[in-house]
């Protein structure tokens, strides 16, 4: 679904059909220690960019909304469920599910 910031995100949900007024981020709603979500948070959220860069079905994102200085920030952690390990860079992935793509993106490719 398209977020209020104009990006595609599978965690954003809205429903304005027949008088309803529902907008929510389902990823942040699952987090227990997250601040309340507001539509303006979508403008600086990294999740749509992560999802666009890495479409691995084995990567699960966990996020929470925190206050840093004067702004709210979405902190994202990624986990690979196939290899059961934390993902250091969610834009690239764990490097084991798709090793050729990870080698190209990190610059550690061997063939010239």
C-alpha cells in the first residue's frame, strides 16, 4: 500500500471506505516498546527503501519508533529466518541466501 509519504510499504495499512478512518503501521504496532505511530513518521522511515532494495523472503524486519533528540526515528532490525542469524545490513541481506547479489553489492565479488 502507498504510505502518506508516497512510497510502497507492505506494513502500512489504511482504510477510508464507507466512513472509516484507519491508518496504521503494522510493523510498529507489533513492537511493545514503540512510541505511537503518526502518518508523518512515514516520510523518514527506512523500511520502504529496505523492501525495495532487498526482496528476500527469508528476511524479517522488526522495528520500533523512538525519540532521538527532537525527532522520531524508526529503528529497524533484520533477521534471516532461513539461517537464523541477525542481518547486519538489511539493504543487502545476510549474504548467505543470495551470495552472488551480496558479493556485487558489498564489492567483494571475485570475477572480473
